[in-house]
C-alpha cells in the first residue's frame, strides 16, 4: 500500500493551495480530484486583488478573463445607482483551478484527477483512504493526515457530521450565461450589483461579463429560478441588452448545509478546509479567499506540529479563531433578516457608505499586509 504524510481530497482552490504549501514544506502529499481536469465548477470567480497574495502567486494574464473588472456598479432597490472605480480579478474556474493544480505539482505535490475518494477508516497511525479512479478498481492508500477539501457538499463531512446537512432545497444560487451579439448598454469592465429583495435576499444579484459571455445571476433561499428570471428581464429591459442563454449553473446538491456559516475544522488528524469546513460566506458572497487562507493555515499547522507539542488541529484551530469569529458576526448581519425593500433601502442608506469606505480602505491596506495578516473583504 502506498504511504503519504498527507492525502487531500479535492483539487479545487483549498486542496491545491494546501498541497502546494505542504509540498513546499517538504511534506509527502497526494491530492486527488474526482473531476477530469480542467473541470468546471459553478462559481462567479470574482475576487479582490489580495487573493493573489493568499495563493502565493500572481495569476498569469492567460489564466484571467479577457475583460478585467475595473468598476463596480451599485444599484439600490429604488433604482438609484452609482459607478465607482474598483479593480477585481475575473477568471473562470476550469482555467484557473487547472493552473493551481499545476503549480502545486511543480512544487512537488502528487496529483491525480479523475479519482474519487469514496471512504476512509481511522487507524492507530492515521487513515486508510479508498480512492476510486474512473473505470478502475478502488485502491487503498495510507496517510498520517487526511484533509477534506471536497467542497460544500463534502462527502467526508456527511460521513462524520450528517447533522450539519439538511435535505435538498431547490438551490440557493443560479447563474445564466448568455451569448449576445453586442453588450447593449452594459459595460464589460463592470461588476453590476443589484441590491434588491425582488432579485436576491442573500446579498446582491449580479451581472458581469466573462470572456465572450454575459452572466446574470442571483442567490435566494426560496425560488432562485423565479428570482433569476425576474432579474434577467430587468437587466434586458434596463440595459437594452439581449441574448440567448447557453449555459445554466447553480448550487443545488443532494444536500445543502443547514447553516452556511457553520464551521467545523476537524477531529484527530482529519482536517477540513475551504467550503468543506463551512468557510463560504453568504454575507460576503465569497469563499475562494477563505478557502486559500484556510489551506495555507492548515499546511502551516501540519508542518509546525512536527516540531511542537501541540497537534496540527490545535494549531490550525488557533490560527482560524479570529476569522471564524468574524464570520459568525457577519452571519448575524445577513440580508436574510431584512423583509422588505423599504427596510433594505433604510439599511443601505445607513450602512452603504460605511461598508464602502471599510472595503475601500481595507483593500488599500491589504496591499501592505502580509498574506498572513490580510483582512478578508468586504469587511
Ligand atoms: C454560483 C456560485 C458563485 C460563486 N461566486 C464566487 C465568487 O465570485 N467569488 C468567491 O470568492 N467565491 C465564490 N463562490 C464560492 C466559491 O466557489 C467557493 O467558496 C470555493 O470554490 C471553495 O473552494 P474549495 O476548494 O473549498 O471547494 P471547491 O472549489 O468546491 O472544490 C472542491 C473539489 O473537490 C472535488 N471533490 C468533491 N468530492 C470529492 C471526492 N469525494 N473525491 C475527490 N474529489 C472530490 C470537487 O470536484 C471539487 O473540484 C461561489 C459559489 C457559487 C456556488
């Protein structure tokens, strides 16, 4: 049986970043991805520039969309809007994650795609993990640490904490991709945010361009399709824009997390990172930065545990304490508690400027902070 120090399940952002930093630290690490890469992943894939510090590399131009995001368009429920200059990263997850996989391998991590982890057993020394390559027999490997980086519907988490999941809801986020003759009145370098409960009650509904396709999408805890259809009608009408839907993607798996802000970092030498740890936030609408951050911290914890009297889990939990506290605070501020557009308008009038300033200055200060000290935004 093959032996590793660490086996990581999932070759998304969390899995690839953890593999890269573990390999850099001289750890014998294997990461497996059930999809054949480059694999698609439902995601708007927009991030603050500081994300590059978290992954530890500047993203090459050819791994980004051809249209950079340089402006934010913010619209309130009464239709009032403003455009502000703001640079953000814009990429697609197939192209981007494939690059992350490759740079982890360059650093010395072993990677296998098309391989699903379909079970694990705890032993005295660590874990025996079952790996199932597509169309082949299941194999077993031995590892001291097992890292679950298998996303929001983590099968590893379901196995040990089924109580954290509930039966499927129709879905909470949905993106329509449209092929259009022209952009109409839409700006291909802007990220449109529509703060309006008619479209989204999780945060804002969004529109942006990715290469040659326009994306119109939203998040809603009830009838996400109906709300996305209404948004599409609104955008088409307001921006004199038309096009044909060529792709739909959304998050709606067999199970969904009961409380998206319920975090769980692990037990024994089984450690959870990224969405599998519950680190995606409805309040911020983002999760890739927290996935990369948790990946760096788990790698550091494992490396440091080798020369400490503390366990990797203790070190990892300590390093994540502040960020989890902030996430729980954010969960309490979620728009889900706002019931009418009048209430939302009052909320935005009171908080919008404060939120904007905090994000603007937080973003500015992040330029000078080390990756370890970065503040996740919007604050
Ligand atoms: C519609 C939508 C829009 C979003 N937009 C944004 C955004 O604009 N910006 C942002 O920051 N975040 C966004 N997010 C959140 C973001 O996608 C996640 O937070 C991020 O992908 C988490 O990374 P991860 O590595 O933890 O998990 P994932 O990216 O989900 O990776 C998990 C990987 O594990 C693999 N896997 C699963 N099970 C197994 C198994 N048993 N064996 C082997 N491999 C397995 C999966 O195939 C997958 O590749 C969005 C999410 C959704 C759904």
